[in-house]
C-alpha cells in the first residue's frame, strides 16, 4: 500500500514538472509579411508644444541637448544603424503590443521613445490603428491618437505640466501593452509600473498603482522614489527592476478581467528574485496579476510565468487565446544571426553581432483556477528563428525555405483566427540592428499558420 502511494506521488510530481517545463516545439509557416520602414516619421499635432515638433534631442551620451537635426548617430552597441537623431517630427517606430480589432484591423502603440525616462522627454506617446496589406507587404496607419492628460489624472508632475494640452511623453510613462475596450484603452506602463486607462480620444482617465500580495510594486522609475541626499542613509526601496513593468497586458474573453504581466521578476525581502516552486534557485518567474475591470481593483489572484532555463530572459507580449490559455513571447537579449556573431562577445566590432539571437519563442500557456498562485502551465512553443517559408513569402531575412526574426525585441503577438497568429517586432528606433549589421531594423509584421500549436492541450 505504501509503495503504491509513493509511486502515485512520484508520478504526480513527474507529471507536474513535465507540464510546467514542457518544451515541445510546434511548427509554424509564414503566410504573410508586411513592413513599415524604420524611418517613418510623422508630425506632432499642430496644437502640441514646439518642444514636440522634433524628438530625440537628449539622446547624446552626456544627455546634453543636441540642437542640430541628425547630429547624433544611431548605434546598436558599436555598430552604426544609418539613422541619426534628433528627428524632424515623431517616429512611429517601436510597436510594443498589438490587439486584433476583429474587423481586419489592429490596435498597437509606440513604446516610450528612446529607451529610458531621461532621454525621452520629447517623445510623444501614441496609439495607432493599423491595417496590413499582406499581398503588397505594406502597413497602413489609419489613425494615430496622441495621448494627453488634460484633466491632471497623473498624480505627479508630467514633463509638459504647465502646457495647455498636456501631451504625455516617454518620460511620463513607458507604455508597452494595450487592450482596446468600448470606451477607450487599457495600457500597461513599465515606469511605475502603472495600469493606465485612456478614453477614445487618448485622454488619461485612470492611473492605478500596482499591488501584489497586498504590497505595492515599484520600479526605480516610480515617481515617488528619489535618491537620498546623504549616501550613508538607506537608499529608496523598489522591488522590480528598471524596465521590469507591464510588458504584457491581456484581457479575458468576457472582458471582465485584465491580466497584467511584469517583464521583470519581483525581488523578495531577502533580495532574491521570485521563482516558482518547480524552479531552481537563480531561475526566475514573472507575475501575472489579475485585475477586475468593473471595480478597477486588483483581485488578489495571480500566477507565475516561469522563464525557460534554456535561455529566456524577458517577455515581449501577452494575449489570451480563450478563457484559460494565452500566447506569450519569450526572448533573450540577443540580436542578429549566429553566423555573423562576434568571436568574443566582450569585444564587439562593427562587422559582427556582439550577442546573436538564440532564443525567440512564442509559448502557449494555461492559467486556471487550479494553478492560481502557482506556475502557469507551459504547453509548448513555436521558434521564431525557424519559421517555415516553403512559398518564399518573406520580403527580407531568413534563407532558403525559412524565415527568421533575429530581433532584440519582438513585442507583438495576437490571435488572428483559429489557425493563425500575428507577430511583430519593436525596432527601438534608431538603436536596434538585428536584420543587418549596419541598418536600423524595420517594423516587420508576419502572419503565421500555427494550427497544431493553437489546438495543443
């Protein structure tokens, strides 16, 4: 009897571990490929301050203002990308989150600007309504909504605090994920991290602090944190790394809940990063936090998303497939193909990729009532570096019979229908060059046939 019980427990443990760490790979086939050129610059609205009519003025290494347009070369490490700052206008650039509108169009958003809070004070925050012509391989920007805070909903001074229209910038929020709803948009921010609500005109209506297990979550960029004047005093406390906020934001199929996923693991009181019970010390899990839309409050329920021990370092986007399963982009920090990698990553050069792309995946996960508080179940993944292209539908990249996405940041994924998904990169204009050694990445979007993946249990 005792032997049977132990055997059953052992079998259950093996099943749980296998379900948690399932690294089954599923096939994917390229169906369509559309490209928005990297150097796509638009004018700021006429009623925006003169300050926003150009952008990237504080991207110099010493953060001193650059007054001449195009005087600061864009670089990916030591490699020139062929584009220079400041820009005459606002770059449409890095799309960081996408949602199917259900009518053949999609909602997406530009991320915070030029990479951090300090250099993005003149980067206007924008939401875009886009449509793809897969036959022509083009992206049509149907509408751009510039985000503003005319009603002073931000509880801290914004960059354009004293202006008439109070346009929001990449120094106020780092917007990285989006869910359109009937009366506007829910947006995930990385700086706070905050959950933001905008109306249909792009006006800020809500700024919601993050709470996990009854405790506030703050990054180093949270507006309430300041450095101590005396270095002998304790430094301000934060519990998620910089750029560790809401990279992913999903919505339940009935619209009653949001699921906000942190990009960085929470730091526990002992200084170690959070991981699931199934993971080893040093491995990390990311919180997925449930939010009730009607009450505009966190429910107290959450799941852990375990990063793969095979090389996963961050997530890029997150959307629900049905009531319990979801798509998650998981990636490393590399860019470029392995065949052009530098011999020594510590000695980067202009003719090689310092850290090539090796881990770019989309996982299917399951979150249920049964695994609340524990690890979401990983069902399997598709490899974005090995996408089948038998009909040669790609417009750039890849090789004979295949297409790849060797970008640093791939930050857009959503369901198209029962057998297809859409995937897109964030090109971090003008700093990412993963497609070519010396050229800024374009915004590439693809439709992939992944029927077996979507049906997998």
